[in-house]
C-alpha cells in the first residue's frame, strides 16, 4: 500500500515538473518578408513579349533554412531562439522576386522554377549574405545577393549584377533586424527592376 502511494506521488511530481517546464518555454515568433505593394510599372518594356522563369535561389545551406542568423563579436555566428522565418530563405526570396517582377509588368509572363513551361529568360540568384550583424557600437541588417539573367535560346548570360545592402537597425534586437531587413528588400525591389529594365 505504501509503495502504491509512493508511486502515485512520484508520477504526480513528474507531471507537475513537465507541465511547469512546458509553460516556461519561450514563445517563438514567425516572420516573413513583405512584397512591396507599390512596385514601379514598366510600360513598353524591352521584354514585353517575353517570358521569364525565376530560378530557385541558391546559397550556403546553413543560411537558407528558417533560422534567423546573427553575427556578433569576433565574427561568431548564432541563431535567434525567439524567432524563425515563415518559410525557408530560398522560398521567401523566390516568392519576393517573383511578385516583384510580376507586379512590374516587365515581362509578358513570370513563372516560377517549378513550372514545366519553357521561358525566353531565366533569372538565377545566389544569396551570399543574409544575417544580423551586431557589434558594440552598431547593428546592421546584411543582405548580399547576385543575379544572372540568362537568355534560354542562346544559353548565355545577358547580364549579371550583385546587390549589397547594410541597413542600420533601430535596435539591436530581433525586431530591429526584421524592420531593417524589410527596408533592404524594399531597396532591392527598386534596384532589381531598374537593372532588369535596361536592355
């Protein structure tokens, strides 16, 4: 009888510990990158009769997941524990590029990498840097991405350009980084369209 009560007490104690630890877990917030709503519309584009396919962005595997990275003293990398991206960086960036180009009306049709439809052009992207850089005296959102526009008929690169952004954050925490990252992508929206529209 004593063993029964001891066992019951032990199980109840374990249950209380488990419930308490679960309630103390930190809340994880999910973030995304919003597509700029006022993308410039291009009339009489050089590519107005062409179709473009947006390739799946490439980058270092550790950087292309859902984790939000930050870099601090002595170039040490870490992951934010209280926030993640709503999808992998590859998919977020691909979606952003797709909607940016589609909204601009630069091309007659914009299709993503999963389509079997043949296109006149392919837009490749390589992400080199995408993280929060935090130092004692400053904090910046870092974004570095390179694009290659490829003519699918000739299989040659028409043009290539790398865009680099370092946007100061309003605070050194995750919220400040997310806000600055959105500003970087808003600039990318403008720069990408201006670059592509030049024949």
